[in-house]
C-alpha cells in the first residue's frame, strides 16, 4: 500500500476563453470611445478653472508677503507671454520671478495688480485679470480696492461681472 500525497487534478477550467477576452475588450473599447471625446471637450474648461485658481492663490500669497514684509508687491500680467511676473517694489523694483499660466490660457489685456503693506490694492485701485481658453469661455479674477480677491465666471471671453 502506497502512503503518500495524492496529486491534484490538472488545472482545467481556470482561465478565460478567447470569446470572453474579446467581449471584455469590446466593452472597454465602447466605454473608451464614449469617454475620450468628453474628456477632450472638458480639458479647456479644466485649464481655465486651474488658471483662475492659480492667479487667485498667487494674489493671496503676494498679499500676505506684502503685509508680512511691510513692502509693496505687484503682479504684472502680459497678454503676449502667457505668464505673469511677481515684483517686490522698494526703492528700486526687484523682480521675484515669472510664472507660466496653464497651456491654452490667454490673458486678454496687460494689467498690473499690486498690494500695499497694509494689504489693500496699490494706488490706482484694483483691477480685473481676464482669462480665456481656446473655446472662448472666460473667467475674471477681480481685485477690489480694499484688497479682496474673487473669481467671477463669465460665459464669454470678454464678459464682465
């Protein structure tokens, strides 16, 4: 009498058939065909919202730096470069750096916004940075004379709030 291990039966029926794999790939292809065009349409909107949040955050950060350092800061937005420049204003203006906006976002006019050491807008009052995407949608980042920063969505690129 043999006392030992009994070997298990071969592995049959533990996999996918070719038909099951083809059906699964067909379902994934249909879902991808539906999702990709939607994502491509929404991408410019996401970039516009991201740019507005970036500008708003940068303005808040610069405002806090102006208050903390007891100096004046300004941001210069250029409609030709797709970026903005941060400057610390003292006896002589010193440039702090240039930061790009997300791709496909345009600034509609050149404008300089700044903060005094008290956190209010620089002399001359506040202003509006108009951001536009490739689909013609727009968002404005508004700086009031009191130093309040807000984002205002518009339906068209040159719209006002």
